[in-house]
């Protein structure tokens, strides 16, 4: 089990979560996920990239509220944006 501390965002109603690889661990790792409502889940890292510091974790849950990911080609000056991952990719 990975015990990193960090945040992530739910990206599908059936439990896929986008986070950082340094938080969740590498592909096929197990990790604990606590949602804002206090519900706890065991997650499985389905994909990760150490260089990008990104991961996708799956929890067994349904009907979750999730975010809509934007299209960076359509961002307008002055819009609020959020970035996840390694800002200094070498």
C-alpha cells in the first residue's frame, strides 16, 4: 500500500481519479483514497508516468460527481485554470 499524502480529482462517475504519481505510487500499486464526504476506498493505480508525475487510480464506486476536463486549445485569457503534474519536465 502506498501512504503518500496529496490530492486528486474524480474524472469519471465510476471511480477514476487523476492524481500525482508521487502520491499514488506506480502502475498496479494499491493506495487508500478518502473522498470529501469521508468515504474511504482502496484504489488501484491503472496508469502512471513518473516523468509527468501523473497517475490514474480506480476505486470501486458509482455515481460520483466528477470534473469536466477542459481543452487547452480553447482556453481564453483571464479564465481560471488548474494544472496537475510536473511543471518542470526535463
